[in-house]
């Protein structure tokens, strides 16, 4: 319920407008590899992921200025699914805090290129294994 507020704050900060439609992005070459962005630009070159964490986790992310390890893969998934994506804004929002209720970390494709390739290959391999198992089980 707080995602819209967080996206509005990001829009004001960046002086940009994001599309907030509820969508699922799928890879062009494999529709089993997907993600649902919280917001995105109409040219699909920028996307937004919002996290409204517990206050302690929010403060920790701010102090470290890094994406919590629980969400690293989700960060890569945006780039894995959308080959056009250049920038992901990973937004943190906690209106309960008096200071630093809102901040974001910008992830550029070039910063995670190695991880994108590694996890894309991993997903393709695992999906092939699953398909092979399903074929064997089908009479």
C-alpha cells in the first residue's frame, strides 16, 4: 500500500514520470523467465523496485548503501528479463521514521553485467532440466 507513495517521491526527486500499471515482464526468448516491476518508463529503459522494510532493515540499508542480500537476485532479475533495461531504481521507504524515510540506490546494467549472464544461464539450465523431467513423466 506504500509503494505508490514511494514512487511519487522518486518521481519528484528525479523529475520523471513512471508507468505504474500492473504488468509482468517476460523474456523475449523464454516466457518462463519473468518479473513484475513496481514501475517503469515507457521505453522500458528504467524500472523501479520498492521495498518498505522493517525500520531496522531500512536504516541498515541506508547506512551500508547497498541492497540487502535477500533482494540481490531480484535486482539481477530485472536485467535478466528486460534486455533493454539500463537502470533500476531500488527504492526504500519507511514513513515511520523521522529521518531518511525515503532513499534509493541506482543500479546500472554495466555494474551487474557479470551477474546477469551468470544467473540467466543458471535459469535457462534449470528450466531445461525441469522440462526434461516433465517430458519423462508425461505418457
